[in-house]
């Protein structure tokens, strides 16, 4: 069940892997060029999050981004999409600063997937493991891996943001 794809590393890029680990789970793995504290903040600070989350190749814009990153807090992302905007939203289940996040994906209304992200720092870089666990095989089959496949580009953009933040702070 280890079907997956890998991105190729480039001058600044690290390899992103996307694997279907079981009938219900997809796992995305990437090492990010930055400390866990900053990478975690990029996931939980709306001002940073909206600068990297949407793959540029999709030509979409994140119209609004609300992140209340605490257990029981809500998030809501609204994207421009023809013919009308589309929203993704859910609730944070777990928030452990610099090490772990988990949230529900409630836009489907039928018990959508739960996303869990872990952050493990090694030598100033952070291993990010993002797991989407779907309620059933059928739910994952319907969702496919399209969104998770786009994570390679999304994580490239996160690396670029961290470079920009480092440059702007004189690092």
C-alpha cells in the first residue's frame, strides 16, 4: 500500500514524499530548512500561513485565513474559486507548540479526515510529517491524493518564506 510520489530536490528544495500508507491514510513527509519553532509558527500564524499554503501553480488566492490554533479553536480558509469562493474549515484537536498539531476537516459535513502534523527539529532543519486519516477507504478513494500531491509545491513555498524571513531579519 506504499504507492506514492516524490518531488525532486533542487537548489533550495528538499524532497517531499506523498504515500498512501493504508486504505485510510496518506502521509506527506518533508524536511524544511528552518527550526521547528518557526515552521510551527508558519502553520499557526495566519499572516505567515497565507503567504505559503496555496500552491502558486493553482492560480488561486486565499481570500481569508482565520486560525485559532488552540485545542477547540477553529480555522477557516476561504479560497477564490469559480463560480464562487470555497471554504475549508475545522477544529484544532491538538496543539503542542513546536512539535504537533491535529485538526478536523469539516467542510464535507460527513466526518471528514483528521490531519496530524508533527515537527521534529534536527540540526536547524525540521522534519514535517503530515498525516491525513480518512474515516473510510471510500472517503480516501473519493478524495484521492490531489491535494496532498500539491504539498511538494506548498512546502517549496514554505522553504522560500523561511528564506525571506531569514533575509529580512538579517540572518
